């Protein structure tokens, strides 16, 4: 087994270096298809939000690089790696992965993609296709540099997952616990083709509507958090105080539902919560 692993590690590094030469940022992967290097912050007392700014390896896709020396260093730090991942959404290719999964049972992701293509009038161009050990397919496409394609699972159709910015694809030649990832016949000579515009529109969700901030929004959120922090014995007191402040500042009615929901979350019944808020409303009105 050790000999097989050494051979797999050597092949994985060779494939990763070849991909890096073509401008594809890579990281080492273990047989589980997860990043091979553990986080350098895993033993810390508190969670650390670091994307590699610390200068140490072990930040998953944020370690991805096209520099040959850096690739060799990553694999040297993870001699158990038997595969490599290719970061999506990164320059120069801004790779997008269309993952046609074989799960859930009964779902035909290939047919679902064909249905989308017919419905929205686009054609998948000739491009790189990787066959997974389970029989699925990864279709490689490229996107424009000014468009961020998010990762998603079965959002555009059942069985179709999208690998975009912050995600990665398992590179061909990688060995996982289920087998080897291989290039589909007839695609080895191809490079990733541009994503059709119509399909790109399906992969990028529309921007959220902008709602102008209303006066009292921040204060209202603070009052709700104040109620949520209540412990047993202070639930009614905190709710009453927060409701009084809300009515005094003219946001009582618009905040009633949120305050009541927060109070119920802490343990009050809906009847108790609304009765307390009503009492605060009456007191504020009398003042």
C-alpha cells in the first residue's frame, strides 16, 4: 500500500505541475478529495478567520498556486496527497465547473442539463470533460473576469452542482478512495471553453433588491438582540424595557413582531409576549 501511495503521490504532483503550467491554480488533495494540509489554526482556542494571510499553508483552496516551486512545497508538506484540486474563479481562466452528479438516485443530471440547454437555447461547447470514479462528469468552462459565479448544489437543476469562486475541481489523474479521475475521450487536447452567456446568466443569481435603510433600523436590531439575550427571570423585564424604547422612538408598531418573536425564542409564550408589548405601548402612550 505504501508503494502504491508513493506512486500516486508522484503522479499527483506531476499532474498538478502540468496544470499549473497551463495557468490553473492547484492544491494537494487527500484520498477523501479534501485539501490534504490541515489548518495551522486548528489547535487555537478561538476560531481564526484566515485565508492564508498568516503565510502558512493549510488554508484549503486559498493555498492554490500556479508557481511550480510553491506547488512542490505544498506537496512536500503533504506527502500523503494522492490528488490535486484546481481552484475555480481564479485568473487567468476563471474556471467554472459543471458537476453532473450521479446522485440523488433516479436523477439524470446529463438529461437535466440537456433540458436546460433546450429550454434556454444554449449549447455546451467542446471543452474539457473529466469523468469521476462514480460515473459523473465535470464540464470545465471559463467565465469573464468581472463575473463572480457562486458555488451551488442542485440550484439550477437536480443533480447539477456548480463549482465557482471559492470552490475547486478534482483534477484529472487524481486518485481518490473510489478511484481515478480521468479525462473523457476526445477532450484531452482541448482547453476550457467560454461559458455560453445564457448559461452564465443561470449560474449567477440576480442581485438582491436594495431596500433603503429606514430610520431606527439599527436601533431596532439592537433592541431585538437585547431581548434575545434575556435569561430566565428577566425575560418580561427586558421585553418591556425594549418595547418602551421602541414606542418612544416611533418604531414600536414596526418592531412588535420581531420583539415578540425574540421573546418567544427566550421562553415566553406568544400571549405573554404580546401582553407585555401591549402594556409598554399603553405606558408610552400615556406618557
